[in-house]
């Protein structure tokens, strides 16, 4: 099930908005590529955290 504005997995609830938005974007992409929902959720969150952490370190 793809997620949209304001509609996201419960595990994303307490994440900062930037992390949550990026995680949803990544998870939706993984779902389109055929990944299972649980894998997409976990991978999306992990990769979003890493991307934003790396972005903050560069600035």
C-alpha cells in the first residue's frame, strides 16, 4: 500500500518530518519495485536517516 501526505506507517509517527517524508518516498519506491511492505518500511526509515545525517554533516 503506497503512502501519501499524512498517511504513513505507524513506525514513522515519532520521526522528524524530514525523515518521515524521505522515508515515505523511499518506501513507496521500493513498493513499486516489488518489495514487501515490511521490508519497504524498515529500509525506507533506515535510508532516510542515513541520507539526512550525511546531508547535515556536509553542511
